[in-house]
């Protein structure tokens, strides 16, 4: 079995290396995408599907690759079909054939880097999907974990509701009715606590625990976030609740075919919610607005995919501006993460979010700063290979150590899961911020368990 796995890994890796080499050629000669765009995209998409199939028993790794590849390959698909078409209604001036071809090329490099990072970090020395031995650290979850996590979820749910403001049925999303984001990682804290509550609660024999967890999840995700227009933290939270508790029991969460049908439905519903949340409070028929907007844009040669298109704009802007409007940052934006660690109310003069540079330079954009956009902004072509490798390697190591029952790494895993969508699409800083949050919560939970639990928790970090 190990021999077959190594052969499969070598085959997939060879396919991805060829795909990355094609990507380099396209990056250097983007005009060739006019004649060979469809063939290149077809091979790239086949390579992506093969990598996804290799991780067919690992939901976390599939999610990582899916979020990383979707943005650039969507732009590549649109340009392969129609070189003059746009893939977003915002920032159209930067969506040239050259930029779209380069986005596809850089994503092909990133796919290779991310695959290699996940494989090396996780050390696939056994069949994917097998069970790992959970050790004493995770089995020592006492009732204090459950109650402490519950309190945190209740508090963060309430604060989240105040941050967002009224529900979308009362006023439009981001209409200014809320207090503003009270803490940058507020929702992530709630998601991590929810994962701990589900993990600890699943080991209780009391009948009321399961209904209570359903109520707790509905309170936090639906009342505290979703009804107020939030989507990303809900999706990340669902992923975290599926993967986190399974990892605590030494199991690798996986998706079966029927689960993907549900996933596609949820993804489409969330995308529709992104439009509805701004129109539900008005007298305008929301379903007619959505259809008319999309049809009108398609007639103009603009293929709007909602959130995907918004994030793609940050990527296209960055590719377009490099070498002309700005120079490479050589890693400075990543070092700024350290200075951005304290909350803004503690350190108001901390470095600004990198996405503000679009406004400063006269570009139009919706969304944050996509992972590959920041990687290219710092290190150019090679950055889109190395940065996804490093992030994926860190994810692989974290997952492996959490599966082996190391409690600190379980909290870091929960924090990474809590920021899956925000870190993958909006800003890489979210992964860093989430990891710091997870470490802080780890010490808080261990302190509570040692102070109020029935026995002391000894966690192997």
C-alpha cells in the first residue's frame, strides 16, 4: 500500500511540475494565451482535479487547494473563453489578457507549492484517511473546558451581533447600524470556543448536551453572524466544527460525493446571500435584482462570480501595478504582521492593511488582499511558489501534530480552521492572527482546567 501511495504521489507531483512549467512559460509569454489558452487551462484544471483526488480523504487539504486555485483559474477560464471579457465588474481596466494569463500562470505555480507543502508537512507515511492514535492530552478534556467554551461563545456571539448591527431584514448589510468590529479576531475566538465545546461535549453522556450544542451553534452562527449579513465566518465555522472534533479523536475528516452536492448548494446559497443582504430591507424584489444585475453584466462581457470576482480584482490589480506603480516589497508586509499583532485600540499607529494601497494608487477593488497577490507583491514569480508552500507546510504540520493528540496544536488547528476562508482569500495575516489567538486561548483553557477542573491537564506541546 505504501509503495502504491508513493507511486501515486510521484505521478501527481510530475503532473503538477509540468503544469507549473507551462505556467512559467505563460507568465513570460502571456500573449501565447490567445492561441493556447484553452489547452493550457484544460491541462491546469486536470492537474488540479488530480491533486484534489489525491487528497480525497482529507477535507482540510482539499479546502486549502480549492480556495488557493479558484481565484486565478477563474480568471484564466474567462480569458481562455474570451480574451476581451472581464472577470469582475470592478477594476476592469486592470483585467487585460496579459494580466489574466499571468494570474493563471502564477496559480499553477502556487498549486505545485501548496501540494508539496501539504505532503511534506503532513508526512504521508500512511494511508490518507486512516485513524491516528489520540493521546492522553486530548482525552483529558474536563467539564470545565465545556463550560468555559460555552461562556466564550455566548459572549462573542453577543459582541458579534453588536459589531454587525441590525439584521439584514431591518437595514442593509454594512449600513452603519453596528458598532463596528470591536475586535479583529472576535468571530475567530467564538469559532475556536465552539470547536472546543463540541469536542468536550461529544464526550459527555448527558442527554441535554447535544440539543444544547445545536442551540449554541445556532445562536452564534445564525443569530450572531449570518442574519446580520456575515458569511465567511459561518463557512469557516462549519468547516472547523467538522474537522476539529474529528482531529481530537484522531480521525481525518473527509468528504464523500454526496457531501459535495450539499457543499455546492451551500456555496451557491451563501453567494446569493451576499447579494440579498443588501436588498432585503428595501422594497425592491431581491430575486429580480440579482438576475437583472448578472444578465446586464454578461451582456457587457463581464462575468461576475460574486465573491470570487471581488477577490480576483485584488489579484489582477497587484499583477498590473507591479513594476510600474510599485516595486516588490521583499517580505516587508509579512514582517509587518508582528507590528499588527496588538489590537488597533492598543496600538492605533500599527501598519495599515495592505489592501489600502489600491485606493492610494487609484485602483478599484472590493475585498482584502488575496494570498497570491501578497506573495507576488513581495517576491514576484518565485513568491507564488514559496509562500503557498510555506503556508501549506505549516498547515500540514499543525494537522499532523493535532491528530497525534498534542493539545497546543489542536488549538492552533482550530484557529487555522476558524480563518480558513478569510486567510485563504482576504488576507494571509488572518492565519497569523488566528494562530496567535489559538495559542492565547490554549493557555487560558489550560489555566481554567487546572484551576477548576477535576484533574490537572498535562499537555504535550
